[in-house]
């Protein structure tokens, strides 16, 4: 299916959109880190459209019943993916943003420690397959913490869908056996 032009623009796929729109910021948030800023992708209707369409397609293929969006950019992407799929979204929040009772999982990123939380009640996720959506895979700490939260609540992680992956940080090696989809990743049939 050919992409629909939006405001006269079109991208053949997410990979092309990311090549044109993602902004690389060296030494942010600290020296030695290359920050991959999706803000220009999110602000470009044609780029956002193709990214969300491919994320939703990947999430459907993983058999997701529900989308888990990670605070904060994962909320933006995950909500759009859930809408496209006709599912709900589980907002996986940073510590201290939800009223108790909550399930908390601490984790380490490439430059800090933090924690994620989900409600301990009122969420019927037991037995559901949840795809975790986030903007970037770096060290994998955030996605692993989200996976642990889902499993502690009785859900199953059907897979992970991210936009880019920061190479060399080993994040994918920490995710376990659930499938990982990285948009824009060169696949053998694209080479």
C-alpha cells in the first residue's frame, strides 16, 4: 500500500522518515551520550503517520491485546499505536506520579537510576499480551523494568517496539526472549 501524502510530503517507510527527520545531539544529557531526538519526527505529520502505522503493524503481528507506553515519549507513541490498533494503553509512569497502591520497579539507565510504576489495582492486565512501546532502546533498563512490572501484575510481554536503537549499549541483550522490533532497522530484504 502506497503511503498517503500529508501536506504534500510522503515517506516510503519509517526508515526513510527517520533518516530525514531524527535529530542527533552529541554529549546530551552528558558527555559521551548521543541523544536521538524524535521531536522533529513527532512534529512532521507525514513522518509521524508512517512511524505510527509501522509501530501498529508490528504490534498487531506480535499479537498484542494492549499497548504499554513508557513515560513520557512512549505515551505519545503508544497512545497513537493503541488508537490505530483499537486497543487500550497501559501508561507506565515514572515513580511518584500515581496514587497508591502501586507496583514499583527500580532500574538503571546509562546515566542514572529511576523507577517505574503501574497501579496495583483497577488494571485488568492479568493474562493479557502487552507490547511495550518506547521511543529509543539504549541500555534496556527502562524496558526491562516495564517488563518486570507487567509480569508482576500477571501480564505477558508480547514484544517490544521502539523507534531507533542506540548501538553499542547492549540493550537488546537484556530484553530476554520476547521479540524486538526496531523501526528503521535495516532488514536483509532492504539491504
